């Protein structure tokens, strides 16, 4: 069984600010904001939601099919995915754009300020989802706006159940569009901030959203996650991380676990427990695709 992962492939330039943003930004001066952060540590990683989710799912033994666009500078990323034995048949290379680029500054409290250049991602709608016997599941992660809208319709037309994960693209959709996404999806995955925005824009509560789909997953940082099924909420406790190093990609690691569990027909709560483990494992390593998993610890988490 394979899962289509619609989303971005991007290069992440990750910088660490040793102070706190809250100490550098004056709330009453936001109208003339002019700040500079000294970032002694800088590195470049493979990232983007499709790549990160595919990495997580592959670690768990799943079969990810990332669907994304890369630019003229993306050959190295393609080779990396192939070296991980990740199928790249749905990755389109464009010669007139750069691969998407994310510039991320993380402060001492793990707050982040991001800048994102979409590049080739803006043409992701050129990729089309069609019914295929081996494809049983999908996810719409942050991607080009048109691609997200079209892929939701295509998943539905192909009869492929999917997770709607709007992420940082959520503000680009109005209430009617978001309600349409929810009505096409089988599951929705958001963090707590996105969950509040989703409710505000759709006019539906989390309870009401969960009544329209098979399950709603809300990550709540260090507290773990909440699972809503048929209007009822279950809190799934966090897994203690060995260290808190870098939050970049934790949500994507969680979503890879969701796909793995959903493919196997697990309950939403069991999927979330595995997601919490993957997020805690990722946060202990720098970069979104540099962590490994401990199979014995996975078993212990799932047996609780």
C-alpha cells in the first residue's frame, strides 16, 4: 500500500538566535518594526512538508509517494530521496524556477520566524492525482494554493481518503474553501493555533468538524496531542524527548506516523501516540530529516 504525499520539497536554511524574540520586539512599536537577530549557527537542510513527511513514513516502513515540484537546483534533493529508496515518480522538475526555500530563525524558547520563497512549488498544480490500485491513502500538506484546492477535488474524484493538513497555508483560504476541504477530507491535522483559526474561519467548533470526518488531530506542543472522533476528545500524552534541540519538522514527523497508522487501520488515538513519539524523536535532532527511530521504544509507546 502506498500514500501520496502532496506538499513542498524545499531547502531549509535554519538559524539559531540565542536570545528571545520577546525581548527584542517592542509591542507598541510594531508599526515601525526594524529588528536584527545575530545568528551564530547556520545550516542548510533538506526540508519541505512532502519531503519531511515522506522521510518519517519511510522510517516507519511505509511506502511514501511524494508529489511535488522542484526547480533547476533540485537535483541533489532528488538524488537524496532516491538514496532513501523513496519513489520519485510524482516529482516534477521545472527549469525556470528555483526549488522552494525556507529561511527559519529559532530563538531560545523554540519560537520561530520564517521566510518562505515558493519557487517551483507555485506550479505544484501541474501534478495530477488519479486513481491507482496501489494508492490507498493521501495527505494534502502545505503546497501551492491552487494545487491544494485541485488535489482535494482529485483525491475525492479518485476515491482516495486523505488527511487535510493546511499548516502555514491556512490563512490563504477563506471559510468556504476551508469548509470544502473538510468536507472532502477523511481526517484533518492541525496544531492548536491552526485549529483555532480553522474554527474561526469555518464557523465550526472542533467538535463539529470531527462530526464531519473520521478524525481530527490537534497537536499541542509539549502536552502531546488531542484526538477528536465523533465529537469526543481524547488527550494523548506527549512522549518525553531525550533533548529539545530543534522543533523544525516535528509536525511533519507526526504526520508521517499518522499515515503509517491509518494505512494499517489503527484507531486515531493509537496513530496519535505514534505521532507523539515521532515528534519527540525529531525534536532531539537538528534538521527535519536527520533523526532515526528506536523500534523498541516505538513498541513501548504503542503498548501503553
